[in-house]
C-alpha cells in the first residue's frame, strides 16, 4: 500500500509536456484495484502504432527519441531524481 501512495505522490509532482498528465486516483475496493486518472491519449500506444505502420521514417523516429529523452532528462533533474 505504501508503494502505491508513494507512486501517486510522485506522479502528482510531475509536470512536463512529454510526460502524460496525472489527474488523480482512487481505490476500487470491490476489485482491489487502484485506478489512475490521466490525460486521454487518443492515438494509442507507441507500440500499437509501430505494429500497424511497420516502417517508421527516420525523421519521425528521431522526433520520438528526442521527446522521450526530454521527459527522462526532466525526471532525472528532479530532487531526488526519478
């Protein structure tokens, strides 16, 4: 339980354009689940997109890599780093 609480507190601190926005959470006691509320991403996952397209242009791959690295750089710059 404390790990989940720590995760929620961590997600509440994050604010970066390349990291999905966290809006809140609640516990569904009937199903014994913690439900996270995040921004909606209508285009699906990166993996599902790659599986559909199969061939990714180099320019697009570079843009994705840059966005991912910008998000990681932000998280690593926090105190303490994530």
